[in-house]
């Protein structure tokens, strides 16, 4: 299967996104903010479809809207905690806006399916390069804030007492999550981002409580899900997004079975 350019591009893109998803997802689960990735993906759908309406690449619309949403969520901070109804309404409105934009430009209706469920086998070399650059920015950002972010995630009261700027740190982290979400949406679509970002990280945290080994295990599981899903998609002709999400779910269920 590696004789085909589209498969080589797909494996490269899946590997890049899996690494970013595992690293950001690990901290999302650790901080109890797993819903944030799902929310940002829905906001990104409206941005992507709006960009298509105005003749802009959906990737940039997706990226811009998710980053804006991530910064906004970070600024609001505690005001969003426990506001499930409000967040759910925002998600529904975002999807509704996306559908409205597509209504005005139905020629791109096929792109809606790709945005919602991903189109990994349609990734070209240029997109792989863009994903690589964005992934590099995400990983550098995580490396720079990693220690204070870990401190604030595990002991927020003590971190605040020590002078760690919790709100500013939260804004930066959610901005990084937003970029990672935009990347994941290119692979599995906005509706399935949650599984790719959360399942490997959640499974890793059930299998080990140690931070370093946990992050490495999340990376290994995310790569196994992404690349394994591609292999299964190639030999079954079923959607790659389905296989990636299915493997992620099975990975988490296996971790639960082992630890319970």
C-alpha cells in the first residue's frame, strides 16, 4: 500500500496528528477539560464552512475559529464550569451556522462530509507540511508551559499560592488545544475529534499514574490507533475515520477491563 502517494501522505499526516493529539489530550484528561476539545471542534465547523463560503481554505477558517474559541474559553475560565446547558447550546448553534453557510454555497456540500467525518486519504503533500508546522508549534508551546501546566493541573491551589498565573496558563493551553483540534479535524472530522484526542490519553492514565510513562504510552496508543485504522481502511475499503475511532474506543475499553 505504500506504493501509492495518497497512502504515504495519509500515514505521515496521521502520525503527525496522533502525536499532537496524544500530548494535548493527556493534559486535557488530567485537567478534566475533555469537553473542551469537543466544543472547539464544533466551533471550528462553523469557521471552516464560513471560510469556504468566502473562498478561503477551510483549514484556515477551522484554525482561526478554534483558536478564537479556545482563547475565549480560557479567558472565561471558571465561569464555564458546570455550564453544560450553555456550552451545549453553543455547540448546537455552531453546527447550525455551519449548515447555514453550506446552504448558501451548496457546491461545497461534499466538503461538509469531509469536515464532519474527515478525509484522511484525501490529504496531499502541502497539507502534510502545514500539519507538520502546526504540530511543531503545538509541541514547542507545550514544552514551554509543561512544568507550570502540570503543577497547575495537579495542585491548582498550591500553584496559585506560588504565583503561577492560572488563567493566563489556561488561555495558552486552550489555544494550543485549539490548534491541535483543527489538526485532528483534518483527519477524523469535527464530530470524531473527541475520540482521537481523549481515548488514547484516558486509556494511558488508567494504565499508569506516572506522568512520563503515561505520555509515552498515550503517544504509542494514538499512533497505533491512527496507523492501524489506515491499514484496516486500506484492506476493507471502510472509512479510515471509523476504524481510527473504533480502535480508540476498543483501546479505552481494554484499559478499563485491565484496571477494573
